[in-house]
C-alpha cells in the first residue's frame, strides 16, 4: 500500500494594497460627500491658525517699526528729557532707575555717571550690578497683589522695602509669610535677597552720592538760566548753553546740542501757536472765518488751518495784524510745523504702543499672548478630534464594508489622517492669510502708513509657511485617536450599528 499522499500546496499571495494616489482620491471624495462637516472643521483650524498668525504678524511689524523709528524716537525725546532734567531734581529712586536703564557699561551715560560721581571702575561696575538687582526687586514687590504685599512688607514701597527688611523682626515676619505663600517666587532667591538687604546701607550711600553729584550738576546749569524757561535756554544748546552743560559734567556732543536746540525751538513755537488760539482777539476772527461759534474753536482747529498753505497764510496775517507774531514766523514755517507735529505725534504713539512690547514668550510676542495662543491651539485640537470622531460615527457601515472588502487597519487609519491633513492644509492656508490681513490692518489703524515703509515680506512669508504647517500638524495629531478607533472597529459590529 502506498502511504504517500498527494498534497496540493496552498499558495497565499500578498494581500493587494490600494496605492497612495488612490487612497488620496478616495479621501477627497469622502470630504466632498461630507462637505458641511469638512467646512466646519476647516473653520475651526482657520480660527486657531488666524489667531496665531495675527499675533506673529503684529509682533514682527512692531519690531520692524521699532527698528525703523528707534533713532527718531530717541532723537525727539532729547529736548523733552533735558527740559524735565532742568525742571525737577532727582530722588533716590529716580537715580536708581536712571542707572538701571543704562544698557551697557560702554554707554556714554554710564561713563558720564561714573565721572560725575568720581567712582573707580570697580566701584561703578559693582554699583551698576547692585542697582539693576535693586530695581528688579522693586518691580517684583510692586507687582505683588495688595494682600500678599501687605503680608510680606507692610505698606512700604520702592526703596522703602529694603529699609523695612533691615529690621530683624520684619525680616523674620517676611520669611515666615513667604513660606506660607508657596506660589510667590522671589527674584533670584530668598538667600540672595537677604544678602542684598544686608548690603543695602552701603548701596544707599553710593546712590546718595550719585544723586548728589547729579543734582549739583543740574543746579549749576539752572543757576545760569535766570528768568528764561528751560526750553528757551535749550534753544542755545548748540552754543553757549551747550558749553555750560558740558562744564557741569554731562557728556553733550555738538550733534546732540544741535538736535536739542532745534527741538526746543519747535517746542516753543508749538506752545506759542497753541496759546495764540486761546487769545480772544484771535479766536473770534477764526470763528468768523470758519463760520462756527467761538466756543467751538479749539487747538486742533488751529492746526487744521495751518495744514493748508492758503489758510496758513491767512492765520499768519491775522497774527501780524494783532501784533502777536513775536517769533517772526513765515507761512511756510507754520505749514511745515504742522507736519512736524504730526510726525512727532506719530512717533509718540509708536513709542506708547510698541515700546517695551516686543520681546518675551513665543517668537517675541509676549508671555501672555503665548499662553493665549497655546490655549487656542488646544481648543483647536479638541474641536478637530470631536469633528473626526463624529465622522467616524457616521461612517461605521462604510468602514465595515471597506474591511469586508479587505481593507487593512493601516489603510483605514491613513484615510482618516489624510482627510484631517487635507482639511488642515486648507485651514492653515486660509488662517494664515486671514491672520496676516487682520494683523497688518490692526497695526496700520494704530500706527498708520509707517508700517508699510519697511514691510518684512520674507519674515512674514516664513511665518505663513510655519502657520500652515501648524494647521496640518494640529489636524493630523487630532485625528490620530479617531483613526485608531476606526481602524480597530470590527466589521460585523459596525454592520449592526444603525
């Protein structure tokens, strides 16, 4: 008997797989059939990306405007700074804030302060470091909530905090309360603060020395002014009065003197013109000329008149008729002063809106806005995940049929991730465009056409690509969990679900 049995070998071929292009086509068809839900998902992504792009756009434009106008802002401040210096003497805290505002040890103001107070190089360097530390502590205590600050240092503020903490009982009370308030962080560390307070008397004496030398120099300058105002004296900053400032110990170069003299002259003329419109002998003819009530004539009314050459000539003739043109101004000078004033107002607005708000946080947009962006992205992920989960729920039968036809888990996952990625691409592009338009529009409404003078096209283009990529990544990441649920769905179980 032949025990050999003919056994036919079974050949198992590799399971066919759908190509990526075909999978992509199927995904696009799926998006088209669920157009409304897809539009909602794209809308969620658009809002999140638009918020991100808006913040990035505003941050970039702020930095661009600052880079363009820093020198001009510093320049137009010079006369106002000197007028303030010659009007009020410094306090201890103001001296510390002035020294702490010096950016580096190579600045002229650093060398000026050192020479004026006769500090050695090592003394000045140590004092400069101490003052920066002191100002950081003062800002920290000023930033505390009222209740917490009162528990730690009572009702004192500024440099008074250091005087208060020198008392052993107060320091013990501060330490005990600080241990209870676990969420309050001390600049540097508690140990460094204790060391600083122990040295406060020495730092305070050095500050008094710095303050005294500075105020004595100001007094020397003021003693030469006589009956003139500070602004009137500074009109000669490019001449004899500039020499007086230098002899007092200030570093005041010829170019600075020229700029301060020019700005002071403008300030005096601005004040003269704004006072002229208040004079009844000028106000009434202006009201008659404009056919309005005298009570409606304001300072801005006068500047509007001077913004046109014809009306500027008329206003000049009125001043000469009333013998009020004490500075012998011409019509062209009045006309030009209007545009100078507008430019200085714009620079002041830029400094107010932008100054000190271009750093920290994500890509320099500030810590607060960085957290808001992070929160919006988390909300976006939740929204996309919810939309994709609903999509999975609606397509149980479709998924079951695909599995019965041989679709692998990987194909099901890929289909859902691809769908989310496509929606993320459209949402990212739309959000980037919307965000950059809103950001540019907001900055232009606040700062005017100066925003477009040095428009950072390349940097914003890079940020648009980054924001679009963020939209795709967000959508893809949010679709992972729903796609896993879809891939693990048993065909027979899915077929039974209505």
